[in-house]
C-alpha cells in the first residue's frame, strides 16, 4: 500500500496552482481555516454537492477537480458575509476562472457572451449600433453636460425584449417626477460586471475604461442605475481617480425619496398579494433592503408578504457570477427554489429590482410550468401601474 | 510473451471503431493480444481485429446471457477470462461504457487502474495523462500484479499491423446476481436531420403542449427535409429532448429558414437562431417578441397553421 504522502504526491501534480491563484488576486485563499461555514450556507447545497471549503483546499494543495465547479459560484456573497475570516470566496473563484480562461477552459456558452462583450460591448451578441433601438418610438432625454443624473441603462434592459418593458417603465416614472436625467444611448458599454466575475480581467478593463472615459468627457457627477450589477461595478469596483466625485445610486433609492417627498404619489390600488425578492447585488453587496419594501408598502391596496430567506439571508436567483449565461440542468436551478419559496407565501407576484433576477425567475416559472400561478414584475413596473392606476 | 486483454465495445452487432486506436496503442514486441468479445459475434469482428494485430479473439460468454451489455456480468466474465487465460493487462476505450466496466474489472482483480490515458507504454508500465484541461502532462508509472488501462478515444491513431487471429471460446461460470437491472436505454440524439447542419429548421415552444403534439412538426419537417428544434421551456416540460434545444445554452443554428412555432422569442432563444437567413414566426400573440426578429410573421394558432402548411407543401 502506498503511504498517504505518496498518494498526495501522486494526486497533486501542480502545487504551483495555489501560487498562481494567489497572484491572480486570490491571496485570501491562504487565510481559510477549513471551518466549512461557507459550504453550509452556500445556496447550491440545497441542490447538489458543491463544496466551496473543499474546493479551496483542493486549490491550495494543487489537486485536480476544482475546475468545473469553479464556474458554479453565482457570487451571491452569502459565504463571504458568514465566513469567520471574512474571506472573499467569490473573488477566489474569480481568480481561478481567470486562470482557467487563460487555459481556454471556459464553458462555451459563457465564452460566447465574453466574446460578444469584447466585440459589441454587450453580452447578448447584439450590435452596438442597436442599443438605443427601443428609444426610436419611445423618446428618452439625452444626457448632456450639466444634466443631473446619467441614467445607466444596462445591456440587458437595452436588448432583452422582456427587460425593455422595465426600462420603459423607468423612463415614464422619471418623466412624471420631472427628474433631471439623461441617457447616453450607443455610447454606453456594458459595466463589465460579468467579465469581472468570469475572470475576464482584460475585457473588464477595456469596458470600464470606456465608460470611465465617457463619464469624464461628460463630467458626470451622478449615475442612476437600474441594474444592481452596474451599481456594484461603479460603487465597488471601478477605479475612479482621486477627487472624482461620482455618486452612484440605484433607482429604488430615487423612487423612495420621491415618494417620501410626495413628488410621486402612487394612488392607484393594486389588489395583488406580492412578495419581494432581494437581488444579491442590491442587498448583500450594497445593503439596500429598506427602500424597495418602503415603495411596495406605499402602494394602496397591496398585500405584501415576505418569504423565509430575505434581506441579508436572501436566496440567490442563480443569475450572478455569469449564471445568466450558463445552462443548469432542470432540477438543479436556484431560481426554481426561489420561485417555489415565493409560491409558498401565496403571493401572485414576485417583485424584484434586477434584470437578471427577472430573467432567471421568469425562466424558472416557465420551466416549472406555473405561469398561471405567479409572475415577476419589477419595482418600477409596480410603481408605474399604481401611478397610472392600471392593473399590474 | 505477456498477454494483453482488450475489451471490445459493441453495439447492435457492430464494433466501436475507437477500439482500433487502443489496440494500436497496446500492441508491441513481446505482447500477445486477446480481444474480449461478449456479444456473441466474435467471428464477425475477427477480420477487423486481426488487421490491427489481435492474436486471439475470445468469444466470451457467461452462464447468464451477454448479448446485451450488463456491467456486472461483463466485468465478472472478463475477470474470469483473465484468470483462466493468465492475462494480467487489460485495456479498453475510456468511453462511458469503458468507464463503467474497467474500474469494476480492476476492483475484482485488485489491479492498478488508470483511466483517460492518452498513451501507454506497457513495457515501461507508464502512461501519459493530461491534466487541467490539457495544460499539464503527467507521466505516471504503475506497479502491481494486474493493470487496467482506459485509453481516451481517438487519442491514438489506429494503424493496421495485420496478423492471423484465431477465435477461442471461453465460458465464464458467472451468474447475474440481479443486483443491477437495466430497465431502459434511452437514445440521446434525435432522429432525422442534424440540427446544426440543417438548411431548414422548424422549432416548437411550450405552446406545443405535449410530446405527442410535436408530431405535427416532425410531419412538416419530413416534407421540408427539415430538422426539428425546441425552446428550453419545452425541453423543461419534457416535450422535447435537450439535444434539440436551440438557444444560448442549447445549439446555435444558422439555417436558411427557421420556423418558430409557439415560441415567444426570449433573448436566450434568439441568441441561438437570430443569424438564420430567413425567420418565420407562428404565434397567436401579436405582441410576442419573436415578431420583432422575424422576416415573416403569422399571427394565429400553430395547431391550425402547421398542418395546413404541411398539406400545402405536399401538393
Ligand atoms: C440561463 C438561461 C438559459 C436559457 N437558455 C435558453 C435556450 O438555450 N433556449 C431557449 O429557448 N430558452 C432558453 N432560456 C429560457 C428562456 O428565457 C425562455 O424561458 C424560453 O425560451 C421560453 O420558451 P417558449 O418560448 O417555448 O415559452 P413561452 O415563453 O411560454 O412562449 C410560448 C409562446 O407560444 C405562444 N402560443 C401559445 N399557444 C399557441 C398556439 N396555439 N399557437 C401559436 N402560438 C401559441 C404564446 O403566445 C407564447 O408566445 C434560458 C433561460 C435562462 C435563464
Ligand atoms: S467559511 Fe471561511 S474559513 Fe471557513 S472554510 Fe469557508 S473560506 Fe474557509
Ligand atoms: S458566493 Fe454564493 S454561490 Fe458562491 S460559493 Fe459563496 S455562497 Fe456559494
């Protein structure tokens, strides 16, 4: 029988792996003391054998077998918040992904999105000239120097037929409230969030630099985001120069303020039972929990019920970290669990505030065949329905 | 002479050609090659096997029938043959079946087992394996009495080295213990024209409502010489197999004509077919997003329109 150390030698063909990950910004790898908290809180544990603690150890020891699983992490941040050492675990996976990418070992469907990001500045394989197509019959004010807010639309809202409905609701509300905002149309490129989470650092650098250039050229001071992923990129990842005071906020914050100040008065009754899904990037990544709930509660007639896993403990839809571009077999989708949790509350509508969540939850609803029972609407769509006294 | 046993994978009375690469990889001076055939058709594979250097074709049978693949019976029969014929080296293709059977054989023989090799050197008892998706190459040396090698399909190019083979029979006293029952084998790929190469595709969405209803699409496809595709929602509902899913996480297709029936046109579906030359959409909802991407749109019930289309095309 071989001894354990002989076995280790045999099974650890690449001890340099750990060093490579550390060099790719994964240095927190070293701090892990293998307590396993991350594994116990990770949402994947409800569906499959996915073990971040073990993956970290495999990477440290240079064991093979972490590669495929490294693409699973959806950057929901639950483990990072609960880790006793506050290890940024999703960052470790990002570092691993950057190495896998350099080896051309990226899942093909994600690769298509990354290529599209480089070529077209959006992950949807759509032409960069067509980003503003939805504004042709739906005028949106253009951003000019001096406009208060730059409305950063997000690729998914510009191109996805479903989410175009949401951005149109946004525009209507901002117009009603006479907010001083503008859109930059085809000058916008993806915020780069998915490039970053896929470990595509070069693509991310290119995209963020392009946006930064435009922000500088137009002397932008305030950015209003619709997608929490854009918000997170601007607030927590972009490298603004010192002294550049650019404030980024999310629409729900604007709405809450406008309602508080009575600029917007949602008067139309919405007679639905609704629940709210906290997007990970709005909640855990950016601590925005109260505003969406305040907006929902300001709508007359509405019945608001909470799910079990909310706020800091919200359960991910599965769309972050590149999840929106990866296939997950039926029966292993996080979105399915979230939708079923919502159904359990008796709600007929899931309200949320992120285009990825909309896509993932709606696809899960269709996949489960329960579209007669429950639907997904954004905070903007809800608010607009009440403002216009229409059905949700 | 050291003896080497090669497991011959067969299906529907045909030999998997990838085994010829394995035979090429394991033959050499000082080795005598035995081919284990379990489906009862040893004689019919003899010509091809001797062409590549097999010396003995073992018509291997057991007390229980072996015409159909059964991993337990197969593995035990192979083990019995190895012991009876004094074979200590066993090789096979690292296919799904190979990965099923070779470790079972190794476990029974307490053999050193190594799978997914890209080359083997039997004299040195070394193999080459690639790791980390091909970024590192490891040369591994094995030790022990018995050796089992799974060789990656097509890793070694098959080259003929003709000899004259002899068919010998070996009956293993192996009974099926019934621990494992194969209830059904589902074929993975769809019938008909290959989706990614088709010039015309007719796809169905969740509106199809059932697997049986897909028949109207297959009927139409037959007249058109088209392949049939599906949306993910219809795959999720088990109306269609995953192998024909079109979209971001399914197949990317670019036929001359793409006919979408009862598909709403979600961005993930569009991602897989929007480069089609001509897109036709049939949907009862005039506001369905698919209509913004199509060249021809028909607002109406697909269950009326598709059969009518099939009839019209027949004429
Ligand atoms: C990560 C991820 C990956 C995905 N990948 C893919 C993918 O690769 N491919 C894919 O297709 N989807 C994919 N999806 C799912 C996608 O978002 C949609 O849920 C799906 O495409 C919807 O399928 P559908 O159009 O068949 O169903 P639905 O959206 O329910 O559309 C059915 C349509 O049929 C119409 N209809 C109903 N009855 C009739 C009738 N009698 N006659 C005519 N029309 C009728 C309706 O008006 C409706 O427009 C993915 C989703 C996610 C989140
Ligand atoms: S929770 Fe933190 S310390 Fe514990 S195993 Fe996970 S990464 Fe390591
Ligand atoms: S970020 Fe979320 S998905 Fe990723 S490992 Fe942590 S808990 Fe799991």
